[in-house]
């Protein structure tokens, strides 16, 4: 899971562990404490990009490390909320018939690429959006019940980084865009 120190990927790691998957996560040194608390089986800690609070994906050979951890097999699924900076790493980290789940643009949008790029591993790629997984009320309630059940049971944790007064919403958005957040950013009404 790319960027496991950020809000959505913190949940992705916890949910994967709840489902019994082995989780390999990446994070910056500045978010290592938050990421370690998630219980990843392997955590690849990256330097922070100079002058920024997000990961420098060139500071560690992530694909090499993933292949070491998986005995050369790669990952059956790569969840990537980062985008442009990690697309090559994510595809390179896949196992044969693995799936690349690209959902975020934190470092920029993933550019279009030729589908033949996936042929070497017979890999799959998807770009999911929430509305396709909550098509009707029954599906929405089913997913919500599972999530809220995990929260109620203490199996899924929400990491709140900070709270901004609503009249400071622009500052809150700048904070989010900086990549510094280590969890949810809330607005007080």
C-alpha cells in the first residue's frame, strides 16, 4: 500500500489486515510512527522529498525491497493513493496476475499508458470510485455496517491529525495539500 501514513491508506492497511492479508506499506520518515501503529507486516520507510513532507520515492528501491520481502513473487494487489510518483513502482511490484488499484493523485494524476505494459505479468489495473461501490441504498448500508461495526469493535481506528475552525478552511486545505497530515483533518463547525 503506497503512502500508508496518509488517511485513506491507513484505513486500507487496517482493512487488509482485518481480512487476513499480508501488508507491505510505504511511508515517509515523518509518518513512520503512525504507519508502524497500523501493524503492517513490512514497512518501507522513505526519505522525505526535500522541502516537503511527503515521500521521496527515489530514496529507496521499493520494487527491489518488495521482491525481497515476497521472495521474488511480488504483490497480488497494490493499492496506490499517491499517483504519478508511484505508478511505475506499483506496476513493477505486482505479482503475476496482480491488480494495480490506482485511486489517488497526491503527487499528480497517473497518465494514460498502453495496456500492453501489463502483459509481462498478465496484470490488471483499476481506477475505482466510491459511487460504483455504493450503487444503491442496500449496497451503501452493507458497506457502512461493516465499517461502523469494525469501528465499534475497536478493530478499525481513525487517526485524527488536527482540527481547523471552519473559517480557517483555506488553511486546512493548504495543510492537506502539503502532505503533512498524518490522519484525518477535521473542520469544527
